[in-house]
């Protein structure tokens, strides 16, 4: 799921090369983070990142949700 979210961010923001998701657990002062880089996500995703956000229908298709 995080890879898919990173792919969407890269598609929507063309000048971003790195995305870090950080999850903080305040109850025990710990955190978990993971970083994705554009060139790695481009290898994983089966479509061009630029094509993901061409239209609302393309984005919905990539996310596997029904379009409105």
C-alpha cells in the first residue's frame, strides 16, 4: 500500500524524487519510517508514473477503485 501511495505522489508531483512515510507511536516514543525513491518505484509499477495522474479515471484505475 505504501508503494502505491508513493507512486501516486510521484505521479502528482513530478519534481519529487524521494518520499518518506513516518509513523510515530507517542505512547512508547517510537517511530517507524520507510523511504521510496522515484527510480525504484518506476521499476515496480507496471505503468508510467506520468500516466497515473493523467485523468481522474486513470488515477481511479490505478488505485483499483470505481470512478465517479
